[in-house]
C-alpha cells in the first residue's frame, strides 16, 4: 500500500510514479557502490561515490538537466567536490564497470518481469533469442585540446549490445573507446557469453567464420545474414520453399571451413519483390536451426525481426540523451550511453507492468514518445513534492512485492490516451524545380494558386 502523500500522483500520473519506482530498484546507492568496489580496478571512491556520479548523470540522460555542469550545480552542496572532480571521475570510468552495470540491471529486472507474467512470446520455442547489433556514438564537441586542431568529427567510441526480445531487455554490452575499431574485433567478448539454448540473430557485419564456428561450438543456434566476403561450398541445388513476406524463399545446404573444421549450415535466400535501399535483390541468411520450427519462411521472419534492437536504439535517441555531445572523453561518453541502456531497461520494466495489466497488443499501440513526454513534464514537480527520502520505503522491495505495486499502478493507466498517431500511405514526392541560389517563394501565393475543387 502506498503512503497517502503518493495518492495524487498515483492517481493522476501513474506512469511517472512507475518510472521512479523502476529507477529506485535499479539505482540503489548501496548496490551501485558495492558493484563499483567489486569491479573497478583503478579508481577508488573517497569523497565522490559512484552512486552519486550515476545519479548526476542519470539526470542528464533522462533530460531532467540540460548538461553535466547544470546537474552538478544543482547538487553541488550534496556532492561536496568540485566540478572538475566530477569530470575527472567520468573520464576515468572503466569499460568493465559499464558492462557490469548493464548486466546487473537486466539481472534485477528480469525476475520482476517473470513475477508480472509479462514475458513476450519467444521467437523460437525452447530457445533464448539474443539479437546483436552495434552503435557508433555520435560526434562530440571539440573541447579537448587534441581535437581543436582538426576539422574532422570526433567520435568517442563504439558499443555492441545484446538484446533479449522475450524480456525486452538489453542484457549485455561490449565497448570500444576506439571508434575506428571494427565491430568484429569485439566479437570474442560476445562469444564468451554464448551458451547452449541461445539463438543469435545478427546482421552481416557479424558474419565471420570464427563467430559462426564459436556459436556452434558453444551449442548455440544462429540466424545471421551472410556477408559477401564469406563464401561456402554449395552442397546441392537451391530448392524453392514458397513465399514469405516480401519475396520468394529458397533453401540450400552450404559447408563452411575454418581452421581444419567443417560446419554444415542452411542458407535461406529471399528473392525480394523489390530491392532494398542498398540495392540488394536477394537476402541470404545462414542458420544451423533445424526441425519444423526452422522452415525457410520462419528463418526469414526471424531475421527480419532483428530490427527490434534498432527500435531500442531509436528509443534511446528520441526519448533519452544517451549521447551528450559535450562529453569528449570516450570513457565519459560511453558511460552516458550505458546509463541510457540501463534507463531503457527500467522503461522495459514499466512496459512489462502495462502488459500485465492491459495486454501486449494495447501496450504495443502506445506511443513511446507521448509516454516519455508526459513523464518528463511531470517528473520534476513530483520530485519536489516527493523528494528522494520519501521513496525510501520502496527501496529493496523483493521481486514479487515490486511487481504487485507496478501492476496496481499500471491498472490506472489508460493506454488509449497514448495511442500512436496513424497516417495513410506515403505519396510519391512531387517533382521540384531546380534550386537557384538565393531563390525563395511566397507560401501564401502558392496556396492561393491551388486548383479549386470542382463542385
């Protein structure tokens, strides 16, 4: 039961209260500081605690504060250190600590989702789907001395993320502060987490012999688009397997050789009705899936659903500030992106509670932008009325208790109030006159020149 002071917000702004409760679960100060002590090898905490850095940066990532400096000034007295000390802490954060923070957030949220009974349908029964994709962080401002002598865009790093669609969580992340490093150079760290019962889905950038053989050696399954540079030995003719969405499906057995070993896989080809934006007329997917659950059309569908992780990255870009362009040091920029991933896991917990109360279809129709906008508008005022100490009663709730509170709040949300806007089919663009430098038009004259409808 919620304290009386929470009643107005629980009734009028349940999404905002749910967001704070999810954050209370993931960002407990004692747990964060214990994680820092267990993982950090170079840094230490004396005057400035890791939990304080996380809280400050979360205000920036969730757009409550406009910048790191603004967040610092709002907390200057509580922190008791200089702004330079905060920046020094950020630029010295270790990649291993960021990776541990992502994994720890997923480990905390998954049991609550299970208690809510809100897992989504598995892509393949009996397998844990892992969708792998990379993200190159956007350019930063040239604030560092080394960047002032170049006009080139300053890129602070690269991230590989592993997304689990059944729980809607990012469960792992691998980082490279060198933005020019190849995504493939990080695959050894990804392979370390592969296990029997996994189904790995990825784009062609990750289609290497070493990765495919590593997954198969770990007992994992995969459905990965074939890279043009990876050729195998055809074991028979290509066989038609009917139609799938967007084209005709074919199948062929292929043998791959690597370091004296041979791996036989199925190559599922979709001959597209219309070429991709890149001009590809066919898409080839390599898989070691077998049985009725792995028909050619089904494999093609599994690969197509890989875009679910792109939706997560889009959500980070539109509703969170995971790439502040003022953070030039790679460690600081990567840490901000990590906190955005963790915040997105908190949002996934909120969505799970909504699914438990209203069903998956109703939640899928809700606009994430509209939900994020409402939370952002209400959050600051709620935290004035209910400061952090008022939330102490909810810290450390076990999974079942937290699930119960979230479900009750979710029941007060009306999904129809946040329905996505719909639009008709796109019309082909009109032909445009050749641009003349300095040219302009009067909008009103163009409107006045419209053809009048015939009555």
